[in-house]
C-alpha cells in the first residue's frame, strides 16, 4: 500500500470519527421553529398540496405555544384536512402540548383533540439513524374517547431531490400510528424527510402518495434582527434610507459585498451560512494540497489541523 493511499484512508477514518462524535452534540436544526416559517409541498400526481406553517395561535389561551399547522388540500375530491400541533422548543427539541385534527372524513362529528400533559417530544434536536421515541395520547372526537400511540424512528439519512432543490443528509422519519376506541381508525405508516437547517422537504402518506417541496420561506436570524430594528422608530428611517441607497448605486453595492466578505465565517467553506459536515467533506477532497480557499489555519497546506479546526467550529 502506498503512503498516499494509507494517508487518504486515515483521513476518512478521522472524518468518520468526527461525524460520530461531534455532530450529535452540535446537531443541525432539522425543524426550524420560528414563527412565519412556511413550507409548501405538492403531490407527485399533481392532485394535492400540503402546506406547513408556524403561526401564533388565535386563541388567547394558547398564546404560550407556537402553532404548527399542516393543511392538506385534495383538489380532485375538494377536501381539506388541517392538522394543528401546539408546540414549544427547548434544549431537548420540539415539544408537543396539544393536537387538533380537522378531518373532512369526520366533519359531521367534530375535531379530534388531544391534550398532552406533561408535553412529549415531537422532534428531538438530535436525529441519529436508529433513534426511536413515542407519543402516547388520550384523544377525543366529540364525546368519544380514543387512545393513540405514535411510534417514531429515524430510519435513514438520504440526499433528497425536490423541485425546490437538492438537500443533503436528510433524516427520514417513520411514523406508525395506531388508534383504538369506539371509532375504528386503521393503523397508518407514513414518512417525513427533514433537511438540516431547512425542515420538512418530502412526505409520503399511508397510501404511498409522495409530496415534494416546491417552495419554502424561513425567518432567519438576520431577518428577525432587521424586523426588530424597523420597529424602532429612531432606526427605521435610517435602515430604509440605507437599503434604498445600497440598491441605487453600483459603488455602494460593491462596498456591501466587500463588507459581507470580511464578516464571512472562514470555516463555512460551502457558503451555506452554517459550519457542518458538508464543510468537512469539501475540505477532505483537498487534503494534502495547497489550497488557500480551504486552508483555514493558513499554514500553506490542507491537513489534519484544518479538519480539527472545522470540527471545533461546527454551528450549534
């Protein structure tokens, strides 16, 4: 075995070790939970649309929660189902406090409602392959009581191609739901794909119908910061004036670009705004070479020190 072959293999072992030890601690945000986030999916047969939104609940009694609303529109049958999940977030992940399902099938009876106290994990922050968790709920539809058990498992990590783009390292989550009670609801199995720092990008229902992401809008930290500034009366005029000025002259636009370059995170090699496994993968492809673009330590060569520097600066 040549030394270069040995060295390349050694580096991939190091990379694998970093993936196993660093990523679980600084896991990607697989379900950004900012109010205003929206994801729109369309079924591959073109007959249905599935829209995910994060909103402020209308009922004052629910103001402490964030409302995750999923609206499924069946254009062929002119049916609309609405799933409402009342959630909060903490260090453990997204926690579920209440669900309200408005299903066209049971429109004459009423909504299916479940309150969960204490709250349970809907999605943990760390999504490792093989991770399992369970949601047990006592639900009601009108005066009829139901017992529901949802078993969730991360069954794989995949690259997913959608009309909205290609997403890497997506967690594939399996949902197995069983409901018992006076109303007979057949067990269901469905799948949800979640992309790092993006959220839901693909869904397969219990009938095998697949929905793919066609558009999404995320309220980033930068956008939130700008909104806060604009609400300040003294700053609002200044921000608007500055933005208009930057859009009207080529010189000022160039200056803005230069400023962005100065503040760019040197460890974000892919330019996606976060430091993660994708940056490590890119660095490994240049290992042992002189490449100033990925030589984050500036010692003239891409080596193990650069790998360690990237791993230590993963975005949490």
